[in-house]
């Protein structure tokens, strides 16, 4: 186990998420290996028994909207929405520690927003629940990174965010888990249209979260996601949506994995994000969470990540990956 700066160990896990894990119409070819990888990491986390989790995640227009989209946001309190693939309920956020983290970030030139009433979706809750056991078993600070829409957060800034959080975590003298959720290559714009590309009620929801009279209601938005993901699963099984349609790109993903497992995180600073989206879809921007978590772990004295699992899995709409360091 890697020793953190405060003398206690630190652990890193970065893993993909997908609503289609819960409604696929055809089992992916590497399903058993994927389940084994998740089970192995969950068992390792249970044995590690973290005293604090820093959970890095994104959002799919369930908690953050285009009328006010921060680059980074620290949740001082949080509740998970019941979107498909997610786990609804309150998150066990230690408010005093989360506030201290926010103050430490600002004192070290990272101006993250804060939320006293953060709403998270499956981009956080699926991975927290499946790897740590529930949303409440361990104190957890959610760190939101905008990965869904332009302007993108430069990878350099995300790396710097992670480094500062890693130094903060190292000062706490606690067993800390850095947990990242997202990626790898995928392009879910069928469900979450780019600004200006959706029907009026959907675009009004993405802008206002239901405040606009033209918007879907929260219940209608969640129902839409449920129906469309089940439809999408059937389309994939019938061959009407292909890996190419979803921009699943093993070459792009392997390039990312080579850098992160080499612990050469500064290389991401020079990456062309528009090219990455073109090659691996908007879902590739969720790898921001991996960069932040890996940078935090490295700054806290952790070892280089190793690859647990990778597979192009069109049946669940993503190229699924997982790395860890302990």
C-alpha cells in the first residue's frame, strides 16, 4: 500500500460507468471479466476501509445546467438523483472537511466553486455505490468537473486541481481513496444532445433544469432517460448502433492508458481535446476525472497506476476501463 504524505496509506481507483450496465439487451463478450475487475477492486477497497473518499465525477444535466456550469465544484452536501444507472439518496459528505478542502484549493490558486446542495447523478453514484458499498458507508467528498460541454476544462488545470487535493489529503493523516468515475471512449449525444441540437423541451431542461416553462419536468427528464436507454440497448443488439457510431476507439483509449500507467500526467497538458472528442467522443472528456484522481494520488505519495481491465463494449455503450494504484 502506498504511503500518503501524512503517514497513512492512499489508494487510487479509476473506473468507467454506464447506464447500460443496468439495461443492456445483449451481454458484452467480456462481461465476466468486467464483473471480476469490479469485484476485485470493491474487495480491495473494503479491506483498505478508507477514512475519506475524494470522488471525482461529472454530470449529465441532472445537477449542473448550462445556465451556470462551473469548471470545478466541491460538494459540501450532496444528494444523488435517481437517474438510470444511478443510486438515489444522500451522500455522506463531511462538510467541515469539504469546506477546508475548498479553502485549501483557493489558497493554492484553484478557484473551485462550492455547493451546499449538490445534486449528483450516475456519473458519481454508480461508481461510489458499486466500489465502496453505498453512498453513505464512507465519508465522501464529491468533486465535480465539467465534462459534458464546451468550454472544456484544460487537462493542465484538471491535473493541477488533483495535485492540490492530493497535498490537502496528505495533510489529514487519514486513509484516503481517490475515486474517479467516467470514460473511456463513447459519445452519448443521443441521450444528452449538444447545446442547440435537442428538441425545445430537452434544450430548455439542459439550460434551466426545469425552471424554464418550456422545459421538461425533473420526472419527465428521468423518464426520458430511462426509455431512451432501453431503446438504445435494443438498437445496439439489433446492430442499428455500432461501435463506430458511439466513437468507441481502442487506439485513442490505449494512448490514454499508456500515459496514465506511465505516471506521465504532465503529457496530458499538451493533448488536443477537440481531437480527442473527434476520435473518442464527448465521453472521453470524462477522463478528466482520471487525470485529477491520478494527480491527487501521485501528489499524496502514491505509486503509478496499473491496468485492471479494458474492453470495447458496444453492448453497454462504452469502451470500459479500470486502473488502480495501491
